[in-house]
C-alpha cells in the first residue's frame, strides 16, 4: 500500500459534481501519466489541483 493519501476518481467526481470522464481527461495535464479509470485513485495533491480547476470554472 502506498504511503501517499489517495482519493478515488469517482468519489472526487461526485464531490465536484462532474463526470468522472472529465477528470480522467484532465489527468495528463496534471502529470498523471498512468492509465486510470473511474475506480482508480489519485493522490490528494492531484485531487486538490482538480478541485481548484473545477471551482475556477464555476466561479
């Protein structure tokens, strides 16, 4: 198990009220190069960047 805290992409999508696909499409831009699915997890630092991205769109 990884030492880095993580959150599932589908949980993050639900929190942000966006489709998991929207998050998956943005991951390469945030430096996530490995293949991910909606049930995969991302590090909390990436999740925070995604939160800021989507909150910026809603502002």
